[in-house]
C-alpha cells in the first residue's frame, strides 16, 4: 500500500483548520494547532499562498482561505445541474413577474448567461443563452462580485466601462455598491448597462453556502421600476426564487 505524502497531508490539515473556527489565524496558532514547527508551517503556508489557496492579511499577518480554493470548489457544481435545478423556479418567476428571467454564472471576467426565460407575452425576443454580460454594471454581475471572492478580484482587474451616464466605474464608489448589495441581499441595474432597461438580481448558494450563480428579472424601466426605485414586489420575487434554487442545491434556509 502506497504511503501518504506527509507534506500534502499537512497542507490538507491546514486548509481544514482555516475552513473552520475563526476566519483568520496567525502562524503561531496554526503551527500549535497542527503540532508543527513554525518554520515547517510557514513553508507550507507560503506554498499555499503562492498557489492562491491561502491569503495573508497585510495588516495583521493572519491567514485565511484564498480565492483559488473557492474557484476549485465552484467547479464541483456542474452548470448543467444548476440550470436543471433552476428550470421550474425561473419559469414560475417569469410567469409571476411578467418579465424576462436570466440565470448567470461567473466566466472569464464576465457573466455567462446559462438560462433565459422569455417574457411571457407575444413580443419578439432573442434567446440570450451563451451571451456574456459585464460584471460591474449588470445586476447579475454585481451580485456575483459582491458574494464571490473570485468574481470580486476579477472585476477589479477589468476595464469598468461607462456604458451609460449611470454606470458606476470608480473603485471606491463601486466597492460601496458591493457593500450595499451584501447588506440588502440583492443588486440593481437601472439603466447602467442599457438605456431604458432595468434589472434586479439575487445570489444562489450551494450546500456549502458558496455562491454559484445569480438570478435576475430584466425588463423595461417603466415596468420594472416605480418612479426611480425598483418595484418592491419584484425584489421580493427574485430573492424568493434565488432562495428556492439554493435550497434545492442543499443550502438550507437563508
């Protein structure tokens, strides 16, 4: 029987330690908990940090799980499973709201539309499955950027283009938008990407409570908004839909 590789065992133990308990741990805490010499623990942490599996807070020097680990974790959930779980809920959302519904996931520094339910009327519409949307201006993109550390790091690297006079492009202002999104649990796009179009989106989580996608209602401003504000019933509806899909994926109650 082949022997286990000790360094890999220690690295795995370190990741499990960082995944539980306190969010950030210092070198001494990690070394003590795993009964390792500080030099040994530091060497493993440095390697994990170089690969993006661990991040070090510059101010405190403490360590936490890195964005690359989340990226690998998200790949565990197949996009087709996400779409399959969302089919019934998104159909119901389009029917009840009277607007188009989009399901999006992070892909190549943007939002990939993996499911699109047409607005339930006789108007001519174009299927948008496979289309890419920007992270910084769309409701779907803001939700992903707010809840997914990988999306957050990527949106900071892209050129945040001003598509309309309402598009938020400045870093400080954009971070404020993400803070607001996390605080209220949903994101808005009122003519920030396309003139005359508004959207509201909410996050989908899997059984590990990790963000794996987002759902949005999209339509004409005069229908989706009440004056300058999004209609409260549409906000509630998209949040309920996202929670329902999350529960189907094993996330439990939010």
